């Protein structure tokens, strides 16, 4: 007789996994080759209730197997339930229960009582959304970053020679190795402090944002003797070595503004012996527990022989145990109105991590949870639990962490152990998969998705060191100075890349231990607590982790999507994540074998019609739902699959001219505009590309530096016409979203003598009271100017379209600091309370600029914009679609990742931050339909940017002066997705460039004709290059303020001969 049940398949248990209170479950057991007299009972055990045996219904499958089924309500109350099957036949019983590893899934047949399958019954409870969508960055405060006043802080924190107990040592050299100073008994006598501070962390917030951090988990920050602060001396004070209460508040406030929350470490099972509460060394004036029963803290501790003997944490006398059931202590920690838990949430924290949660009573944890949720409904409670938190037994007690009444999340050490053992060859892929499936089965889904997926922490050896197979038997001195040799470092780096990719794709919240992303090394405590290697980072690893951060942000279903784990052979682990709609999936494939490759056919999600490898941006071709894979040794693949192929913007074979309105003979939209269109038509041109039409600021007349991105530039408008009042009123109504604010901004700027709006009176600056200015006559004049401008522009566009010419407009990514946009919509930008940028836009150092480019534009708050469906951008693009036939998106790179420059720094010290990615374009497409975007994808490019281009289907650009060799090497398929230019408004003219290239074999005409002959659908040439003009006619020199944007073509240059010559070129190339 053969029995079978699989707790992880709905055929046998429905629903699979944890169930809510009052939910029914259907159990099925299959029996093969049984006799006619066979029966089955389900033996169900509920914690705190006991055993129930339920008879199961008998039926036959089409194959002739016996099928036993029973459905029952498991429990109305949160609890753990256990079950197995008892099959009776021929006067004997056979049992079917969990496998011997007790991992769920396929069970096992036994002759006696077997291990049982687990069912977790829980009360539904929501985990804060901000946390589940986060990447958590863990910081050991003393070792992350100093601020300018760090040494002063350290001196102020020094307790002096008359302080009893251990003392502090200030380490001057940030790059020194961590160490302990111990006496012969092994007790620490001097604690080294390296000078990391809260202000130092605040100054690195942009860096943390660049790593995708949505939360910072801080190791303890409260006053304590040690540098690790797990020996709390005062729960109500920030340790003076780290800063002050104001420093904490400022850190919390600025972090929150960047979308980063703070999670504090709560050490409530013990305090320090050297604390205001215990006062073992009599350093505090107020009586502590060691001073006797008159102390309010005496009852908090467990003395066995007062005062010398007391219970302490794992025998460490510096850490006396707390009696957590003491009412006074509970009031102090969480019950009181100004208790520790509530107070620090009000000061700016967003959650707590409970140290050694196993040693805190369930009622204590429940009380903390209640206090958190009462103070902040979005507050988080996470616990340090090292095993499966659903069935953990500690000190003989079954814990209730995930039954809906206690923890939101735990530190996911079980997954960490599985992944590390897999990578190091200590377990195979099948075992690793089964471990993860077991946790998924046991945990309530909300908690499973919230577990903190860590691979490094302050309690474990640095992951880079571990992945380098370090020697096992080293002395403490050898450990202190050990560094991986080059060959092992290369192995470790690749292992970390593969491992971390899996970490970021798995369900759960990825956690980064500070410095792991920068190549920090070190054995266990204290060597794993070295300083962050500022200026000595492993740039290769940093880039890798930034790529992972961008993945989590751009593919939201990596946080919330369905999951599936599988394996291929011994070495290949596969994790698939799928969106709720099942339209798209991501599959991570990991080959951990350091010696051999792996070749197999990967089964793709049903209906897959498009596959893109995200690490290389290579499009793959599947065959009947399978993808042949060849995985090199120690490698990873990350496959994006979707059921519908990305829409590609179809472009007919055409040629066009780049010429801004200001470069027309009159520089205005008068009759010269129609005359220029006639010239283009006569030249066989189908495209006219212009620069932005917005007003320009006073710093050089750049159309890319505007005080209003919705408005037109009246200076470009032709002679005024009489206004049709009805049409004017309709215009004001249709454009009210931006027009009212722009008019008011323009008038107020004049009222306040041209000052930036950030310097206006508070009532106007904050828009709190605008009524005194809303009826000014000048407002109507500003609106009338805009009406005249856009009415005239529409006439020009209509004329061009009638002539068969499409207009390519230009939408710059950024806006000005002092602009109507930032004044009217400050919530859409990363601004401080005064309206000034938290950081500026720019680009890093490159061949053209040693210190990079610091543009000074404010950055968008993409997280805030996403929450309202990118409404500001929707309004902006909807108008651009009406005004132009195609839209060039300037600095397309910034939608994939954007460069942020801290205030007061050069662009050399900026960081790349994840952009909104494909979610932005998908959202706009849903609202506005197919978008006629052209991507200006010049500059620093990488696979995530290439992925975005492929998934959006927008053509990119190549400029001959910058990419002549790349253009020459394009395949036909590649060329069909590119728009080619001889130059842009920021380059030399082609004739001027050729003067600087004396060995170049081609002339201006030959280069243009060569581009025309290419397979690129569009070729666009600046008018200066069409006319063969040199650099005196250049439009713009980047970095130079004066003398730009002034060139105008003369009417005499736009001759019929020139038009016919150009037409002959385009006709010969079939354009």
C-alpha cells in the first residue's frame, strides 16, 4: 500500500500554507494498491486544545486509486495546528506524516506515530506598506560616518578618570581596524570609538538613497558604556558620542523627506550594569537597583545575592537581566504616555527591532506592538529570531510571533543560512528550495513578505570574507589583520554578486549591512564592525548593488508578487516572481558551481512572448515555452518575461533639420516660420526639430533653463493680434492647471523685485494667503500673452503638418529652482522647508569635465509623484502631445537613474539614485495612450537604461561627433532603433569639428550623405551643418554662460539652390 500527500500542493491541501481564523481546509490523501477494506482518519492537534480525529470520505480516482478527503474548520483562534493521517487496513494502522526533515511538502509513510504537518492559524494584521516596499540599510552608528564635529562630540562623551568601570578610547585614524581591549578575565576595559555620528549619517542620506534605502536600521543609539550600545545606560538619551536629541530629530526629518524611515534597536531584555537603572559602579547620583530597595528600579532586576549576585544575559555580568513582567518596567518601556516606545516614535522613528525577542515574554511583545500601533498606525515591530519564527519554542514555551498579535517581521536568519550554505556548497539547490518552501508554508503571507532578508549583520562574519573561503583556524591577531588575497577576493566578489541578486529577488525585504556593498571585510565581532571604507570602496560591487536597488524600485512585483522556487540539478537555484496580473515575471537563475557550467531548457511562464535578460539587456528567443540556457560557472541570469511584446514606436524613413525658433531670421514666430517650413518642404525634409519653447531665465537665455515648463516664451511670438474673447476664455479654462499659477508667479515676482520665490514673504512663499494678489489686472495680461503664443504656435504647427512636416518638440527633464513649477507644486520636488533643493541635478566627472557638471536644478520626489499617478507629468505631457507631433525627452538617462549632487559639493561627490523607470511610462501610457517619445540617451549608459529603452520601445540617439565608430558598427536591426545626428545644439558644428580632426577622411557633405544612407529611420541634421557653417555659428558651448543661444540664419542663406541640393541628398537615400 502506497500513501501520498503533499502539503504544498492544493490538490492535497487547499488552501496551501497558513490560514486565517475560522477558515476551512480541505485535506486529501491518495492511496495506491490498497485492499477493499481500507479507511482513513485525519489526526488533528491544536495547541492548547488537544487532539481531534476526523474520519475521511472514501472515493476512487479515474486511475483506480483510493482518495480520502475531509474538510474542516481548523480553529477560530490564532494557534498552531498539527496533522497526520492514520490509514487502517487488514487490522493494522499505517501512518502518513511530515518528512523527517519536517519541511512540509511531500510527506513520508511510517509504521508508528509520525512527525506532523504544520498549519499556522493567524489573525490577519497588516505590515506597514513603506517597510515591505523598502530596502533596509543597517548601520552600526560608531562606524558609518563622522561629521565635522565628531572629535568634539567624543571629548564631550568622555566620562573622565573618576568614572568607574570601562573607559573610552578615541581612535583618530578612521581606517584603523576594530579591536577590543580586555583584561585577563576577558572583560573589556577600554572601548574604542571611531567617531561615527548621527549627523554623519544625515550627511550621507543621499548615498543611502542611492543604494535604494527606504529604511535605516540603527544599532542602539542610546547612552551606554560600550561602542555597540547593547548595554543601555539611559533609554531616554542619545549617546553624546553620537549626537544630541536635535541631531536625531534632524536625521529623522531629513531622512523622511527623502523617503527613508528610521528603525531603532530596542534592547529590553537587559540593561547595562553601568546604567542609571542598575548603577553597579555608583557612577550616577540617583540610586539604582544596586543601591537597594529604595531605588525605583530595584524590582526590575533579579538578585540572587544582593548586590553582588544577579541574573544576567548569558552570564555576562555587564548585562543584568530585566524582569519584563514588572508593572513599573512595563509602564516605563511601553505602557506610559511618555514611555520609551512611544517617545522615540514621536521624535521621528518609524519602528523598532526587538533584540533577543526569544527572551521577551509574549505579553511584553504584544504590549509593545499595541503601543507602537497606537502611537503610529504605520509603525513597525520587527524581532530578532534566529529560527523558523512560526513554530519557535524558547524556554519551553511555544512562541506566538506570527499569529497576528506580536511581530510584523523577523530577521530572516533561516533564509540567510540556506543561501550561504548553498553558495558555499554545504547544501544543494533542492535542499535550499525546500527550506524556503517550508518557511513560505508556515508563515502568514503578510509576514513572509515582510521578513528581513539579510546576508550580513553585526553578529556575523562579513559576507565578502565568508564567500572567500577564509582559513578556519586563525588567532585573534591574525583575524584582525586578515584580508582576502586577490584570487580569493575575486571569487568572493563574484559569489557576493550572485548571492545578493538572489537576495534582492526573493520574497521579503532585502537588508544591506553597512559596507558590505563597498567591499568591507572582517571576521566575527569585533572585526565585522569596521568603519565604512569611504574613498576606498569597491566600485564594482557598489555598481552592482545600485543596479539591484534599481531593480527593486522599477519592478514593483519583486516586493509583492507571487513566487515560485525550483532547482535544476545540484547547483542551479531558480526563483520566479510574477506580477498580480500575471502579465510579467522575473526569473533569477543562479549557478553556484565554481568549476562547471550548466546547460538546460528553462520553462517560461505560460503565454510568454517576450524575454529580456536584464543583466546584459539581451533579448532572448524562446521556443515553445522554453528557453535554452547555458549558465557559465558561478553566474546568474535575470530574465524579464511578459505576455505581450513591448510596443515599438514606428518611424518612417525620413530626414529632418534641427533649428530652434530663435535661429530663424527674425528669431520669432512671424512669417519667417511659414517661410522656413516652405524651405524644409522644398528640401525634401519631413521633420523639424526645435528646442524648448518655454520662457528663459536671466542667466544666459538657455531654453533648457526655464522658470515655467508649461508656459510659452512670449519673446518668440510674432506681432500681436486681436484676442477672440470666447477663445481666450476657453483657453484659460483648459489651461487652468498651470496658467493660474504661472500668471500669479509672474506677477508676484515683479511685485517682489525679481526675488526668487524662496525669498518672498512667507504668506506668498508658502501660498498660505494669496488673496491680496489674485485680482491684480496684470494677471490677465500674462494669460493673454500665453493665449497669443500658443494660438500662434498652433497655426505654425498646422501649417507644417499641411506641408507634410512633423514637429519634434523638446521636453527637458528638469525645471529651475526658482520656477512656477516648484512654487506651485513643491511636493513634487525634493525641497526643504524653505523651498531650496535637498540636492541638485548634474552628471559625474567624465572625459569632458574633470569635476562633472553641477546643473543646479532641483530633483523630483519620484516616490511622491508615483503615489498620485505622476499627475504633474501627466498634465505636462498631455499638453506636449497637443503641441508637437513627436517629443524628444531630454536626459532620458534620468528616468532610469538620476545623478544627485549634495548641497555645497561639486558633482564629483554626487551619487546615482534610482529613477521611476518603466512604471512612469506605463502609467502615462495608460492615461494618455501611446506616447510619441524620442529618447535623448546620450551620456553614461548601462544595461538598466538599455532595458528601459527596449521595454518602452522608444528610439534612442547617436551623434556622429561622439559616436562615429559605433554608428559605423551598427547592425541593421540596431540602426532601426536609432535616430542619427551629425551634432546637436551642444556640439561644435560639423565643419568646426572637422577642422579639429585634420586626419578625418570625410567632408561635411560625405558624412551627411553617409548617415542618410544608413538603415536608421530618421536622420536629423542641424541647420548649420546643412549650410556647412563653422563654429562661429555654434548654438551653445556647455559651461559657458555668455554668448550662447544667439545664432540666427539669414534669409539669404536659405536659397533655392541649397534646398534643391539637400533634396537631392535625401531623395538619393530614399528619405
